[in-house]
């Protein structure tokens, strides 16, 4: 057992040590909040275990350790957040906070985050808005991982969707947070590391055949067959294309 405040402190300390950030660094707080809340809600695949992956991506230069996040507002209810190649949590929390402020004035708001790394658990953003009394949606386009119906190669990512709404009687909102695949890439990595099998019907190998061996997984099955594939396409339009990344069929590195 470990207290959540101690776990957050650990994440902040590791982040500051790796990035050289100051003690009051907002990015360290955002990363700690994102990872620990995922653990608190039982989504351990997106919890503190991801800290090691984040550190590796900073060390290899695939993620900026000190990004300069900028926000432009072309319309009162629309915010364009440029994460400057940094991780998703700092930009994601800024985006949802801007949406909350605008919604307080105009009733609704929308943000699009671009040039961003791994966003973590999407429910951390929608729940923040729901705790303030708002209904919130969040989508994320991910590297290619979803099997194409009747195909072998992955096409869309797991492309998660989150929805949250206040329940009124406590601080625990109603929240949906799920990938458009039967499981997540992080779940497969965790199963691979622990030597556990993958449930039947969840994944395909390089030949397009079903597999239960996590070491052989190349792509993940969409939820509901072609319906999950269609929802992943919707997420791609709402995220990548809306943000200006029009090459929807470009295969992206998922390592």
C-alpha cells in the first residue's frame, strides 16, 4: 500500500530529475495527476508504470522534456493547443481548463491539441470538467494498432473515447473511457512482460491469424467488428484531420 500523495511526489521527483524542471513545474504536476488518477480508477496500464516509458522517450528525444505549450483562440469557444512535441498531460489539462473557462461564459467550448505525445488516460480530462459541473467528451488518435476488417495490417490506432458527466451527489462523475479496440497496446505490453496470454478474439499476428500469444501480436481487433473500425475513423477525423494532419492512412510507429 502507498498513499496517493506519496506516489504523486515520487512521479514529480522523477520528472524533475529527468527534465531539470523547477520545484513548481506545472508539467510535473500534470504528469503526476494523470498517472496516479489512472491507478486510482484501476486503469493500471495507463498509470505510474508509464513513467519509465515517458523517461525513455525524453532520453531518446522523441518527446521534448521542456516543451513550450501555446494556445490560440480563433473563436471564443475554440482553442488550438500546440503541445510543442511534449507529452499529452500538460497540454491536455491546459486544454480542458481553457474549455471550462470558456464554457462558464458561453455555455460550451472545444479544444484541439496538436503536435503532442502520449496523452495517457483520457478520462482524467473529462472527469476534471465533470467535477466542475460540465458534460465533456475527449478523443485521441493513436499510432496504428487496430486490425482492418478482413485485412492483416493495422490501420487506425486504438483511438480511445471518453465521456463524463456530473452525478450531482458526490465528486465521482459518471465516466466512460475506452479504446475502440478489444484492449489497449499498453495492456498487450504488460501481458508480454508478465508472460500472460491474450484472450481469444482480441488480437491478430503478422499473418492476420488470431493469436493468444502477446509476443506475436501485431494488431488488435476493433470492438464490435466493423462498427468499432467506423468509430475509430470518426475519432481520426475529430482529432488528426481537424488538427491539420490529413494523412489519415499514414502508418505510425507504435514503439
